[in-house]
């Protein structure tokens, strides 16, 4: 039995911290996709802490351990980035004794629904009916043939990415057989990097790109590091981690379920990935806030609304002119105003006027709504009123002034205001990825979820047919 065959793990082993002259400790390793890897030592002693003088005296298990190694009855493992008994990653069939050994140049990944996003229609069925010499039917034969798409390669930053195709089956001779087309990303780096860096600098951003494209949170189904130091071809080692919460209904997706599919990309796929990675660097809070809002977790509608309002403001601030009047003219006006009042009042007024040249949220939203046409008209019937509603609702939730409540969106309408704002920000991100306004509008019209939202009879934002 190997770790790679297991979804959940609970196994006893002996554990130690590399580089410390200590006997191994007995303990139980637990892993589940929902909770991630954890280790509970049975002797209650813990790994001894190394103080500044180099003498191990303290008995501790709560400090940070970059590496913890273990030998179990089903194979060796290494826990990476462990604190308080929980680790970020578990690497199966490996004992890494130093940080250098946890650095790799190549990984292989499988993402949820990637085969549908790529459009891998590669399984064909043929039926042959056999007859005897009298033309009487005697049997039939059903043949399923699998034809993989050609591999696709591209480079982005210091990474070489290859899209690979495969097929797995479940079932046997006397049980139903299910065929599963698989799409993998094999990513090679010009330099070796740690598993932690692979995850946060490469894998998670690409995962968020696919989540955005498919309009739902998706996760990594399989994460393998390829250790090229042991064998000529390199040996694969499975990496286990805490999974994010995704849709439990693993149904097959169609293009109408997504914001965009691979076939919708007018440019090279590598260019799209490059644009996304630059977006994460240039407007990180916009991408992070949008990803947070679209994740599956329990939240209040007010929190979602405020995050999206902040996202819209940040996007406008980063992409458009954030001055109402030219800076030189504004500075001259401020100087004239300050000279006209008593000197002992100038400091107070100067602080109050510091942001007087910034557009209001209402102005920012109107600019975005104009820039996003014709997508805006699909979602919003009255742009000016929508911008005003978002501004008043944001002010009410931020300052919690009862006088503002009548101008803010009511709770029945708040859902529709929030979801409309979310789709408008999605249109902003599509724009950054290179989609034109007309292309974005066409993608929104095709999307089933957006259409159901638009024509919802309770939706007061979108224009309804007469």
C-alpha cells in the first residue's frame, strides 16, 4: 500500500526533525482533504527546542519546523512547514533531510474540470452489429476509442509549461466501466524552487485563473513533484495539502457554465497566463478580493458587498486618472485656500483637503460603467442610479448612520446589487486579460448563470424585455 492510493490517512510512525541529534518519537499521522496533514506525538514529549546556546532543554511541539521526517508502515514521508502539529504539505515516499532537498525544477498538476475547459472531446464510440450467413443478428460489439489532443507547450516568465493528455478508467469486467479524460499541466522552472514557492508563486495563481475562467472555485486534484535526482526520467512524489472548498456536485461543465473556455481565447494561451501573472503583480488586491468573494465559504452579504465595492474602487484607482482636476491646478487652489484663512487653522484644513482631488466612488463607478459598454447595458438598466445605490450603500455600511439607511439598497435588493457588481468586476478582469468589450458582452450573454440572474423577475437592476 502506498500513500498515493489513499484519500484519507491515519497511520502510526516514528518521527524526527532533521539535523537534531534526538531519538525519533512515536506519533500518528492524520490526513484528510478537508483538514490537511497533522501529526500527534504519542509520548507527549515533543521535539526538543534548540535555544541560542545550542543546548536542547525545552520540551516543545508548538514551534515552527520547516521539515519533519517520518517512517510509517506504509512508507516514508516528509512534513513541510509544520506548526502546532499541522503541516502545510505532506510529501509521500520521501525523506528530505535539508531544505535543499525540497527544491525541484518540475511539477505535474491536474486541476478540476480542466478537461472540459480545454474542450477535450476525444472519446468516440462505434457499434458493430454482427450477423450470421442468414443475415440474422447474433451479437454486437461496442468499441470506445481514445484519441488524445496534441500536446501544447508555451513559456511564461521563467517557466516552461506543457499541456498533456491522458485517460483513466474505473470498473472491471463485470462492473460498469467509466472513462475519464485527464488533462495535466507539466511545469518546468529554469531554477529549482521549494514546494512552498511552487504552491504560492505558481500553482495557486494558475488555480485562481482557472477558477475565474470557469466561474466557480476549483482546486488541484493532483500535485506531483518530479525528483530528477534519483532516476534518469525522474521519480514522481505525491504532495498532499489542505483542499479548498469546492462544488460537491462534480458534474461535467459546458462552455455555457463558464466565463470563458480555452476556445474563446483569441491569443496564445501562454500570453493569457502571462497577462494573469502580471495582473497579480500589478493589481494584487483586486485579484485577491475577487477570488475571496467567489470562494465557497460562509459570509454575510454585507461583507461581500463591501469587498466588491473596495475592489471596484481599487481597480479604477490603478487603471484610470485618479485626479478630478490636474495636480498642478489643484495644488495652486489648495495654496490659495490655505492663505485665505488664519494660520492656526491651516494645518487642520490641509489634512481635510488632502484627498479632495480624488474622484468619489460614484464618479469611479460611472467611469467603469461607461468603459465596460456594451456589457454594462446587459446587466444594468440605469447606470447612474446603480452607481448612486452602490455609493449610498457603501457609505451606510461603512459609517452605520441611520440617516443613510433609506438611500441604501434594501436587503431584498442587496443580493442583486452585490451580484451585479461582481459581474462588472469580472468584466474588468476579462478586459485585463485581453478580451474586448464586445467579446465580453458575448460571453456574458452565453453564460447560463448570468442569464438566469439577468431575467430573474425579482432583479431590480437589469432591464427586462417588455
